[in-house]
């Protein structure tokens, strides 16, 4: 059953993304050749209006074919597209909205699923503010001079990266992959700002590096059908912040060994499914959010990169040279394929070697 859950997971996330492009394109009058659920040979096809809706044999992913896109025009060379209804005929701001509609749907799906998951639990634990509630005796924090009641304004690591935490969770996420390295803590104490450099010490009991501070207990909120949407957004923001922090670290070479691809996602799917349906929905929410954020990266083959190219053409007042566009696309695909090989090796290595 895991393979079915895995394929369903990826297909829903991709098809929701493509559905966003479809809806936005239709709003602006762009001719849509086809919207497909799945890939490969078509099993069922039905035309509604000018658009063919397909169910295909390979139940993974999906796509939308728009007039003005190279793939769509090559697949349907005999279809007459009315004047002005190609994607390339649209004003730049319309093209940008169509490009961003896919990630918007991914974010919307994630928000809805996070909210419903929280509703099913009946309560939500709100992370406390970034204020120290307790300092462990004999710890590096006590030796450095931190005191209960100190508010953490900023943490800066040796590599120059920093965070201004709003919650205790923000601090934990930021320090997760570099807890063994010294960091500078900027603290507010009775209206005065102080600075401390603290190196964490290894704690054998928890098998972690700790500086020896404890936050306040989280506030537990009772959730209902009205406020679940608020806390769904709070949870989504927290996880998005964690994902963005991870992406920033990748550009400095940190955390590459933690990346996962399809093999890793399959393994995680198996684990979540074994915990129950609500955990499976939570995984779908997290991956939908992940896909949305990833697609905003400024790479030409992704929506974010296409938006940047469109803005550049808008400013220049003319389309990008086709040879330059082609070279950018090829270069980007080489990078993504290399990344895919790397993360697949990561996944297999973790499974084989632990």
C-alpha cells in the first residue's frame, strides 16, 4: 500500500500546482490545450469547452498545456489558437500571476491541510517567546552569565548567519545543525542589551550539544472549526521558516547530507502512514509547502526563475535571446539532475549504512 500512498501524495501535490496555472490562465483568456492527471498514455479523455481533461496511465504527477508554451504548441500543432490567446501574448504582469498561481495553490493546500490536522487533534501548542525561563546550573549558559528572564534578540553563528528569533522554536531550528559551534547571543535584560559568546557542551544523556537554557512551557490552545485556520497559518509559517533556513544553509555548503529525494520521501511516507491517516495528511501538507517554496527558487526551469526572466524582459522591453534562454535552461537542468543524483545517493546511503 505504501507505493499507492506515495504516488497519490506526489500526484495530488503536482496536480494542485498545475491546476493553479490552469485556473489563472483561463481567467486571463489563455488558450489551454489539456489538463492531465497522471503521465504517460491517456486512459480517458474528455473535452470541456476548448480544453481536454485527461486521466493517464502512470499515476504520478500531471501537467497543463498552454498555448504559447513550446511543449504545448508542439503537441497540438493543428489546433487553431485565436489571436491574442497565447501565453506569450499576455502582458508581463498577467504572465507573472499565471506563473505564481501554481505555488499559490501549493501554499493554499498546505494551509488547509495543516489547519484540518490541527482541528483533528483538538488543540495546538503555541511555542513560547524567545525568553529564557531557566538556566541549568553549571552549564555554559550559566558560566557565560545568562539569567532567567533574558530575552534573546539575535543569535549569530561563526559563519556569519544569524536569526532574530520570535519564538523558542526559532532558536532551536536555527541551531539544529550547528549546535556544537560557538555562537554569539545578543540579549535584552531590564532594558539593556548585552552580548555573550557561548560554546555548547555535549550532553551524553540526550546525545546533543546544549548551552543549558530552558524556555517556558508552550501555551496549549483549544482548537475549533473557527480558530484552526489561524493556527494552521502559524504552523505553516514555522515550518516555512525552517525550510528557508535549510535552503540558506545549502548555499554555504551546510546540510547537504540531510537532503532527500524520491527514495527518502518514499521511506518517510511509509513511516507516516504507519502512524495513521492524520500523519499522512500532515506529510502531504509539509511536502506541498516544500514544493511551493522550491518552485520559487530563481532557477530558469522553475516558476521563480521564469518570473525573474519575465520581469527582466518587461524592463528591457523585449524577449530574452532564444540562445541565451536555451543555454540557461540546459545549465539549470544539468544542476537539477546532478542534485537529483546526489540526493538519491544520500537516500540510498542512509538506508544501507544507516
